[in-house]
C-alpha cells in the first residue's frame, strides 16, 4: 500500500460529504492548512476508497452522517469490520445525542455537530492527527510503553499489539481504553470513568460503546475471548486489567 503522505509529508484527508458547497468549502480550507484532500459524495464511494489497497493511505476521514447509498454509520461499521482503523471524524445532526453515541459505537474516533464553525473543525482535525504522534512520543519515554500480556505484547508507542500470529494496529480509542485499564492494573475502572477519560462523554451516558471496544480488545489479547483472563468484567461497575 502506498504511504498516506505526499512528498512534503502532508497528511491525506478524505472528505465524505454529499452537499457540494460544504464539500468544496472543506476541501479549500483543508488544502489551505496544507493537507492533501480527496472528496467523495456518497457512502458506497467512501467504502470503496477507504478499502482501496492500491491507493495512498488515508490519515483521516471526515464522514458526514446523512449520505446517499450508505449512511455514515454504515461506512464506519464496514470500515472497522474490515480491520481498517483509519481515524474517523463524524459529522452528526445538531445536538442529537443518539447520533453521537451510535457514531462512536460504530467506530468513529470523534464527532462534530452540524452546523459547526470552520475553526472548530480545523482544530479537531489538527488534534486528531497530532494525538497519535503525541501519544506515541510520550510513550516512547515511558518504561511501560511495552506491556507483556500473556503471549502478546502491547506497543503503546506505535499503537499496536504483537500477537504470536500477527501484529494488530489499534485505533486511538482502542489504545486509550487499553491504556486507561493498564495504568490501573488490578483495580476496577468504572464505566463512567472510561467514558469520561477515553471518549470525553458524560459518565452517565447510556451507551454500549465500551463493551464493543472491550470485545475487540479481548479478541487481540485473550486466548479464549469468551473466558477472559486479562480484561475482566466487574459486574455492575466496569472492567479490570490483569496480566
């Protein structure tokens, strides 16, 4: 697969938006920020571009929720189901908490409600693109950047888990959830604490997003995900990490 960076090292952003005036405005302003920008106008085209192994790798997808062909929810779901963990910023309906929660559950890394201020969107884009680099830089100075778990090794500095059979790339949220649990090894971390720390949501938000992510992490780390030894459920409270 080709790299996502051009000759000057610019990040490559895919804008998935069916309203032409919004898409054109995003392209113009993102290019002014120095990004390489591609635009598609429907969900099916988005899935095809994201899954195209011959095209340059994408660093970020700005994904509208309401799209022709396939919704933003379905694009995110298919992207994650295929094992692709490109960073996704989802654009949701104004103040629709249900859309926000579902978007995160389907695999979005962050969200922005419409209508949005351009300055805020650009700040979110910069933050998402920098977060992985910053977190990795911090972890390279951290003696616990590599954590042995059974036969696998978590590499927080490069957002990966090395298993006996493969190396799995982690999303920003997967790495954040795993970090939150590992940093409090042996303690119960409540669902509310995880929602606040990892997703920036209110601790009383009703969502199954944590459970969905835990299922994925168990597939990476557990010998038998149905009988977890390392990421353990604490009934009615949250989760505990044990080596």
